[in-house]
């Protein structure tokens, strides 16, 4: 299946390492929240949210990437999911406060 939007949520866990990893800070909860919100969403887009391995920017906290445009959100909390869905997915307006800054 080809998706209009694909959301990758880092769930990588680095046990016993000094560096924080997204999976240890609620990565799986984020996946579940996105899946639930997308299922309840009534728009004409094929979407998918799934776990991913490390996205390489661990020090920013829980990270998600939305493709095909390649938007990265960092420091994402479960409470941010409805805002990302409402703003980014439904209207195409990125959530500026969560964007990975270049």
C-alpha cells in the first residue's frame, strides 16, 4: 500500500547507556496515540504510524518523522499528538514549537 503520510516514531532503547533514547521516554505510547488518533480521523488521506529504529537525534528527546516531506518533530509528548494531527495532518500547518531546528 502507498501512503499519503507515513509517521515514524522512534522507539529505540539503549539500555545501560548514558545517552537518552526515545523508546525509554514513551516511544511506544506515542505510536499507540498516533494510531488511535489516525484511526478516529475522518479525512481522505491514507496514513500510517509505526515504530522506527533510531532516527539519529536522540538528545532532542522523543522524535517523530513525517514523510514524504521529511518533517522532524522533537521532544514530542503524548499530549502533543492531537495538536500534530489537527494542525499538520489535517491542515498541513507544521507545529513550529516541536520542529527540529536546523
